[in-house]
């Protein structure tokens, strides 16, 4: 994984002692990360770090609500409301990952998608950039 794309606080998988473990990033380097596991810090090279795919379970755990589509054929959307009443919508696709779009914007990019979200760390970045530090800080995987 290209660890330069990670930020402190991101959740990823790391291969520790031959097993895939979920970890939180403490430091980021060009060639790896430092994470905490078993009460001690570990340096993991970039080959030992893997992204965590976004799933419905992760979205629900983090306050997103499932919204069925009107046609009943499309995959459901997931929406989260923020304290400032802004809406944030995630559309989860089984083959192409997910993408997000803020509601109420007059312009769309990439057919309605502002950017692709396939992995948890990408969703964490979007939440942080959009100003939702509370959700980012308390993110559950």
C-alpha cells in the first residue's frame, strides 16, 4: 500500500507476526507506518499495510443510516446527518466500492460522485476534510 496516502488516525490492516490485524496509524513514513499493537509501537513497511474496505457494517457503526432507493433495484444509499444539518450521502456499490456526495450542492462531478471511496482511510479523510472531526476521531471499525 502507498503509505504516503495515509494520515495519523487512519485505520488499516497490518500483517503482524503473520496475521492481519486492524491498527490505527500513529506515524506515516514514505516506506511504512508506525502503529500501536499489543501495547507497543510497531513499524510496518508499506508491503505489510493493507486498506480496510468500506462495508455496510462499518457505515452503520459510524452513524450512517441505510436509505432504500425509490426504484427498489439500485443499491441502497447511506446518509449521515451532522450537527450543522448538512447531509452526507454514501452510495455503496458491490463492484465499484462506494462514493460520496454532499447533498444540496448545485454542481456535480463525475456523474454525481465527488470522489471514490473504496476504503476506510479514504472515508476518514473525507469526513475530516468536510469538517466532521468528531466522527473522524471516534471512528469505529
